[in-house]
C-alpha cells in the first residue's frame, strides 16, 4: 500500500467530531487524494465487488439488478446490465449478491426465508448473465421458514454460511448444505446483557449484518452498535473468536412490549475484505438534521484497515466524504461512492493505495 503519512494536530482531530464518536475509532495515519471517475450511467448505491479494472454494482432499476462498469482512465464505462428482476426461473426479487473466486453468487429471498441460490461464472463480463444454460442453481425453500438475515458466504462443496436461523433460535449463523438439504446451527450467539425476548435480539444481530471470509476464518459485522468479530470455523462449528470492535447494539423499548435497536446509537459499519486486509468504515448515529462536511450525515471520510489476525494496520482519510466503498482485489485501489455537491448526482472516486 502506497500512501502519504501525516501527523494530525488537535484542531484537525476536533474538526471531525461530527462523524462517529472519535473516542471509539482508530487515529488517522494516512491521507489519500482521489480521482473522480466520470460516468453517464452511474445508478445505484451498493458495491457488489471489484475484479481487476471492473466494478460490479447493484442498480435501482425496475427491470435489472446488477450493473457492470469498466474503469478506463478517468472514466467509468458501463459495459453490461445483468440479472432481471421478477419471479421467473432466471429472475430474482431481492437477492443478496456476492463475488467469490471466479463466480458471482446470488441468494434470492422470499417472505419465508431463502428462495434459491445461483452461481454465475464471471468469465466474459460483457455477456455475463445472458447464458442461462451455464448457471448453476438450487432451490433453498426447503430451509423455510427461517428468519434470514442480510448476508452469506459460499463455503464450497455445496454449502453456504448464512446470517439467520429459525425464528426464536438463540443463534445468529447457519450452514445450509444445498446437496443434502440440511440446515445446521453454527451456535454463534453474543452475550450482550440483554434479557428480553429472543426474536428482537435475533433480528438486530442478523438484519444488516455482513460476512467476509478467508479460508476457515469468518468476519462477522453487526448492523447496529459497533461489533466486529473474527471467527474460526471448523466443520460448521466455531473453535475460536476474536473481537476487533465489541460495542454491543443498544436496545429501545418501543411500546412496553416490543424491543428494537436504539436509533440514537452507532449504526454499525461498512466492511469490505480482500484476501490480505479488512477495510472498515464506521457509522455513527444518524441525525438527518446535521451534515458531515457539507455531505449527508451518513457520509464519512475514513477507512480503517486490519489484517486477518485482527491487528490494526492503518486508517486512511480520503479527500472527499463518501457513503460506501469497495477495494480492488489486489489492494491497489479504493473506490468510493460519493456525491457531487453541486448536482447531488452520485460520483465514484478512485484512490490509489
């Protein structure tokens, strides 16, 4: 990673106090300047992944789900749109999308849990998604009913790790064996002192959660609070755990009977992992009456970096706040999704690392 190191003075540190609580995050070590990638077709606000000089993003379109872009100099050129939205055999309603190895995986969801899984070879990205005969798909409705979360990881040999379990189970992660049609509890449960009903806690720790993987090591990140933990998984069971951040979600008594996440607390973090490093952007509480350096309150300009042992490596400060990000698979570049303050249009910025 190439960068320019800076020493922060007290005034610069205090100028960032409108972002996530400064006492709960790592100090900035490196400042990086980015280059805006000009695009006429940038739609959507979620990175799926980066492969080489190609960026995959989720679209907000009525008919298509995924947009594929190629970085050409200072431009971002759309080369394909794939995955139709719908209820047909080769269509998806609300899929979770994940790049793993040389494939794009999609796990679709229905109202009762996972609906199906499909694997598509990345191959020639300009035509990917049109050759349905090459897709490998399997039904997952046998696992229903299930309180399915927001992320998954392929484990190989027809198995996937999924956030969620049956309703009311004191478990956050499950392994689905697609070939054997078998669901197994991992037995992952976080003791945070909460003594209320199980389902609210189960919801908080699965909805918005994310999973990353390197071999047998799994990174779990909660969608609320500030909780990020490394897990070693052997034969579907956890054999070791190491928390990187351990701030539990805060609960709110909604009406005397029901509990939910306290929206005044920290709102989790956005994490993107490569084979060498873990990158994390921290979210504070959301106060839409405030801005961050002129940008919406959910924008930020820092990315913390850790190795897969959980050791802090550095903290980048970017020249422009952003709402989400992804990293090149060889750790050579950081891509952020920001906004043009003059037009309010989305704007992708590339930072060489």
